[in-house]
């Protein structure tokens, strides 16, 4: 992402220069137009008065000089813009490598089964984004068959989200009431916040909605124990309904960011009920790849320069550990603190009797004469006492 930011900064500079160049060009051309109009008026006046031609000649010479200077100035500034555009290209070349196949296993998508998985992942992403027609076209062209039971949750989710974006709460409220018990099992506040937002929309309608708002307040009864303070605030706002909530101490109830928040809460809870991650797996994988790719390109270059063979085998692990941040932590992994290698089925993590954990390969290398001395504490132990652990 840092590379994208570098290119974006150069691009913003170019766009800024284009805008400034356009404004300056318009100003100078307007000045020239006024100057030519004035000269035209002078020519008409001099023609009628039969004035000295030397004065007329000086006026026209000055006008021509102004035109020439303006053309030279605009040409010079246009040339500077060309330099800025070339810097964008250089920034792209400097921050991105056009050839990335060197860090990708050539046969990774050769299997029809893997191609099928990739197509299904893309289709699911399109369904998540509400791009239903594109997903259907991809299914037809790729031959992927998606069961209707898989499509239906995404269709319903997108229908409700679209209604929420249009500030229509009814579909979401119906869904929340239908799934009330499952949402309560998740300790979700979705249904209460939907009722709260609907109540606020009634308050926003003014004194004419006072009776309807009071009647709707009955929906808060099941949530009285958990959201007592919030309900008190909502009921207190009714006192200021005649003067307008926006002119009262409760004006924070009308903040527009609540609609974006309710969309996020609904997406999170709906995905939890469906057993899906909030973010698309394809989006997460793509973002992770963008962060890992520069590191992989650098290590590949180092390997080639040092002519190290067998370091990168394209099999079950990367040659180095790449930190993608906690946001991308979905499965527990263990990297041996001794050999700096990620453990695998053939090289699992082993817990020593002192409590420290190392990989099996490290355990075998540290074993000497049937004894093992922990690399972190001085405790000597029998290697056979180490136990495999599972994350």
C-alpha cells in the first residue's frame, strides 16, 4: 500500500498542476482578449481622427509583445507539466515490478479443481458486492454451478442493505424479528438499534409524529434491562419535539453517520448467522498479497544474486515469515524461534517439559548424547519427554 501511496502523491501533483495550468491559461487568454478588444477600439478611433501612425504602431507592437510573452509562458508551464507526468511513470516503475510471475508457482492453477475453487471464490465475492448479473454471467462462462441455497442468503443480505442505504428500515426490522433468538445468542444489539433508529426518524418528522413515536416506544420494552440509559435518552427527547430536536440537547440523535453504522452492524451480524466472514475472502487474500508481494520480490532478488538453490521450493511454505498485521490473522501458526521456520505436519511444534516450544527439527538438532538442554533455560531433559502440541 505504501507503493500505491507514493504513486498517488505524484499523480495528485500532476492533477494539481493541470488544474492550475487551466486557471492560469484562462486568465492570461482573457487578458489578451481584453487587450485585443481595446486595440480594436483604438484602431477605429485612430482611423476616424487620422492620428499619427507612430502611436498606432507602438500600440500594435505592445499587443504583439504581450501575445508572444503569453504564448512563451504557457508553453514553458506546459513543458513543466510534461516533466511531472514523466515522474508518475518513473514512480510506477520504481514502486512496482511489472513481472511478478517469478514469485508464483507456475502450476498453482493447473488443476481443474483449483480453477473451480477460484471461480467459486470470485462468484461469492460478486454476490457479496451485490453484482448479481456479473456473477451469473461468470457462472455461465466458467461452468460453475452455484446452488440456490448458497445464492439466497446473499440476495437477501443485499436487498436489505440496499434498503438501509435508502434509509428504509422495514426489511431489516422484519429480518431481525425473524432471527431474534439467534441474534440474542450472539449478544447482538442489532434489533434494538434498528428500533432506535426508526424512533429517531419519527422524531425527525416533528411534532406531527409525537403520537406515533409514543406508540412505537412500546417496541423498547424487551430491551429495557440492557439499554435502559439509551431508552431514557430517547424518551427525554420527546420534551423538545415541539421546538425541534436539532435545537435541543438531544441533537446528537440526528447524526447521519448512524445509517452507515447500522449497515456495518447488520452486515456483521448477518454474516455471523450465515457462518461467513464479514469481509470477502477474495478481498482479504488480495490485500494480503499486495502487502506480501514487495517482500517476496525482494527476497527473490536476494536469492538470485547470491545464487542460493533450494531455498524457495514453491511447496508448502514461503522462504521467510511475512508479517501481515493482526487484521489478517485468521489461523494460528507457529514459527520456530530457533530455526525461524514455520512448523508443518512433517515438522510440528514440540513442547518441552520446561514449557518452552520449539520445532521438531530444532529439537533433533539440539539433542546431544541423548540429552537436550533447553535453549531458553538451563533445564536439561530427555528429548523423548517433549510432546507435540496442536494449535
